[in-house]
């Protein structure tokens, strides 16, 4: 792992999708717990805090990616499955995976408590989850831990909920495998500042 990043600016700039990660004994449950606690300061609309996190490490993390592989096996053409397995192996060789979920029970309560905004709460809950994902990703980056954001839901949802006894009302949104970076990401390209930002 690289040296801990010390500024917010560096964490934002250095955050990248690291799709090949490997195990590192310094990435402990305690370290990840610290990172998650920081990320939970991410904002949510009406402070509803509908985001939920499940952290899978070591054998449980490997079991997760085995489930993804076997779920994809009948869905991916045989001639493409080898490449799929190789991609998944890059995640599986890491230390752990963070599952991001949304508690729909919380969303429903917010809809009942603020009915004039009822139609907006599902969208706001996903926006809150996205901020939680980003906060956690930057926090991992600041610790020199590589990660990427994956979306194998909803096809894995049933198996995941059953395997880890996840409440039915928690909807899986995204998965973030993490570990010691085992690749150098390619160069990023950006739209021109003027095409994206307007000042008046």
C-alpha cells in the first residue's frame, strides 16, 4: 500500500478504479471499520440515513465473488466466459468487498412523514448512497487501498441476501471490492472545463 494521503484534494484527484487488487495483511477489519466510520459522515436528504453497508472479508469476500461467477455462468456466452472469470478474479484476489444497500423501510417512513416529497425520496436515497460510496472510496484511496465500484445486482440479490442473512427490505445497490492495488490505472480523460461548467 502507498503512503496515507493527507489532503482532501489529493484523495479526490488520486481516486481511481482499481480493478485488480490483492491481499495485504495490513488491510484489517479494524482499518476498514475506521474508514467506514469516516464515510458515514456523508450527507443524506433529510438526514434519513437510508444507506446500509455490509463488509465481507477474507473467505466471505471470496464466497461473494464465487456467487457472482456462478450466477453469470449461464448468462454469459461460453466463448466470453473466460474473460469474465479473469475480470472477477481481479476482484476476488483482494482483501474484501463492501456491499452498499438501501433500506427501503427507511424510505417508506420518510414518504409517510413528508408526503409532499413522497415521489422524490427513492431518488434522494440513491443520491445519498452515491455520496456514501464516494466518501468511502475517497477514504480508502487516502489509506492507499485500491477499490472499484461494481454493479452485479440485481441478478445476485437473492443469493446474497440468503447467504449473509440480509434483511429483505435492504436493496443491493453496488459492490466495492478492495485490496492492495495490483495494477496501474490508465490515463483519465476529461471534458473541457468550459463544456461542463458555466459561470454567470
